């Protein structure tokens, strides 16, 4: 089914180019699941040598300022570009925004190869082959197999893949503070559970950066 | 006694045990170092230190009612004192994690630096005890978003118990690292100790049952670990005071 609906969302170009260049037809829905581990649909895409895309919506949005909705395209099962339709960011930055704890709702779609050609020309949205498995799924083995499956002309993209996404994550002070705050609360509630409340440092948490 | 460090990561597979032994060997040039496998549920330090057949381990020390002396579970290896932990489920189930406090207190009286190879995840009381008991943590992290997220979590857990970060050690680094180091630095209480390159040397050392610094002392990774140890500002402490603190650490005896 190719109904021409711009389902993935990147109907307008974040780089200000031709709004049509990122248009991707809806394609055929292969599966729609809520998964705790995003490695599962990435495995499926790799095994099927998927030509198409995935939409990824984190169900836990606590660590984000708003909702995130990701689109990841695949060529022969290998991720090519990443886009966040909520923030309009693409590439490593979008990858960083989507790298939050699961579960996620993931839908996989197949499209005609020609339908992705224009979108895949958007250099700013591209990511290194193994970076989605590394940063989203925390799956080094899957990342290695994905790199191995990537065409020869993409092998040089893997040198320090993920470094840009990590740099983007580290620059997001609000998100890092949210992770820290959540960890502090969790540490305190687990301490109570384990009978370690008396061992807690009562001054901890009142000083932001020691 | 100078200082006890928990070597922690927040997730598995970061090379924590390799790092613990590498830092231990590097620090042993200047200090009397004791390395303890405090990952009582998933011990693996014994395999890295050629102690697969150790007859007495930390598990034996943690079982109530046994008269085992700490010295019986302490082995001189590679210039360090090494306290391995057994790998049997029965040993883990019989062990009382809270007794780790007494073991550490006893070791503290007779060594300069204690490195506690800590459990990867912070999901249980026994897993969190090393960071409760340590003076400071060394956090081992891979340069990925999931690993850094977990490292931040470890830092906050440790701080909740008054245990500050002594340094962050990046492992399995590929390619450019300066930007990552610079941006990581401000989020942690201690300095970036080093970026240890991804290499086969560590895997080969593990297969050989030797610490990296003994197996491939001139490898790039070994050089990076020695640099990390140099940057770790081991603080002078009063041995008796530290031993006292461990003995009286407010840790209830019942789970």
C-alpha cells in the first residue's frame, strides 16, 4: 500500500530546502508494537533487509521537554537517516533526543526503494550505520552486525560513530539535570526499601555541583 | 590506609574488571594496593587474575558462622593483594552482603588503597553496598549515550550516600575524544582520568588470565591506564579513622 500520505512527518525540510525532498510515502505497515527494547525492531529490519522506515515514539517522556516522535529510514536493513518530527531536528541530534529509556511504540513500514532516494540525499539527517543500535538500543553486537551489513561506501562513516549524538546529549543540560534528579529520587526510595536510609548523606542533593 | 575507591559503571560490558586491575597495577608502583571483587553475584575478577582455582574467596568471608580469616582469601598477584569472589550461586545465596563492611574494615587497616570492583547495576542492596562503603568512586564508562546516562545515575546514587566521584574513566574509545571529554567533565565531580582506546589487548589479556598491564604493558590501552592512575589524586587519610568509619558505618545487619 502506497497511499502517498506523508506519514513519517518530515514533509518540510529542517534545512530550509525543498519541502518535498523529505517526503516519504506511507508504505506498507509490517508491524506495530510496544517494545521495551528497541533492539528488537532493529533486528527485524536488519534480518529482513528492510527498505523502508520505522516510527519510534518513546512512551516515557519524562526526560524530554516535549513529545518525541522519531523516524528512522533503512536501506537493506541498515539505518540511514534519523529525524524527530516534534523538534524538527535530524541526524545525530535527533538520535540523542530519542535515546531515552523505553518502552517505545515502534511501527515498521516497507516502501519502494525509489521513494527514499530524495530523502536520503539530506546529508544533515544521516547517521552512521551502527549508531542507532549503539545509542538507542545499547546493543554493541547488533551495531557490529549492522556495520558489517552496510555497503562499502558507508564504512568510513563508522570511525567515531555516535560521537556527535553523544556530544549533543552532553550539551543538553536540562535533560542531564532531569536524569540526575530522577536518580536522586530513585536512590532515596531504594535506600528506604533496602533499609539503608540511615546511611544516606543528609546533605546530599542540596548541593547542585560539588 | 589512604583511600577506598568503588570502581563502578552502572551497566555491564564496560570493562570494569579490566579497569580495576589495570588501575590497581598502575597504582601499585606507589601504593600498597588491595583489589576486592565486590561483585558477589557476578564475580569475574578471578578469571582476569589467574585465580580460577582459588580455594578460598570473598564468598567464604561473607558466610556467617565460618571462621575464615580475611588473609586466607587474599592472594598476592601482580604486585597487588587480590581478594577474588567465587562464582557459585550457592556461595552467593549463602553470603551476607553486609559482612562486606567488616571485610573492608579489616583490609583497610593493612593497605594503602582499596579498589572495590563493584556490581554493574544498582538493583539490590548487595549491589549498592560498595558505593556506600567507599570513600569515592571511579566511574568507568563507554562513550555512548546509554552508558553516560547510567554513569550519571551511579554518580547520584553514590552522592546520596556521601560518596563523591574521584574520576571518570572512558573505555573502548574509538576516534576523536576531546569534545566528549570536555563536555563530560562539567557533569561529574571528578576529572576525566583518561580515554582508553578500544583494543584487542584487553580481550587477549582476559583469555590469558592476566591483567592487561601484565599481559601487554606497552599497549596503548595500558599506557592510558597508567596515565589515568597518575591523574587519580589519592588522598591521604588516617588509617585508624577510616577503619573505624567502616566498622561503624550505619548499615543495618538485617536486609
